[in-house]
């Protein structure tokens, strides 16, 4: 039995060391809106009024340390932007804020920007290309690549 094709991943819940520091990233830089607060230990954020796409908590204790590199756990989670122009807008904001990027990529099916949140959690910001542009192999698998992202071309979306 295969999973229903309309199933989506609904939200991510992250342990963070400092809620206010994380809000500077998720609310003030990426633009998510607070939908709910649980005292001073948790905040739920969304885009467009959904109950939450991202939850942040300090339940492990304020100042908790991130897991060491080279261990299992979250590699990154991804935020899908609805259009290439919206991806260009957030890239422009990250550049203006001088927020460090850990990489960019053109995956053939999508264009992606990679960065870490203040707690070191990997975040991918991406926009899909139209499905009609995706290359599909003879066996039905989608062909994905990792090539250089043409940042200048992406930013032309803003002209």
C-alpha cells in the first residue's frame, strides 16, 4: 500500500536554546507570524494563518546545547516557497541582513538556499520548478542533480 499522494508534512517542532533569539530568525528574518505562545517556553509560528508550521521550545532548558556534528538527527528541514520570485525576495532579505548562507543549489526540480538557524538546525528555503520541467527517467524516478545555483539569475526575478 502506498501513501496517499496528497499527504504533506505539516510542521516541524524544534528545541532551541533561546526563544527570543530564534524569533529574530524565524519571525523577523523569514517572516513567519506568531500564532500561539506557551508562556516563555514555547512559540508556534505560521505562514498565512495556519495553526503552525514551526514550533520552537526550550523544554530541554534555556541555553541547551545543540547535538555535536557527525551524529544522527535532523539534517535539515525545508520551507517551500510558492514562486521563484518569493524565493528571490527572501534571498535578497538574507543578503541585506548579512545572514550567512551555508550553500545554494540547483537540483533540476527546484532551486535551493541553505542556511542554519541560530541553534545550528539546517534550513532549506526552496522553490520548485513546474512539474512539467522535471526530468523523469525511464524507470519513473525523478532525475535530480546538485549543480550551482545561478544567484544573479534568481535575483533578476525582482526586476
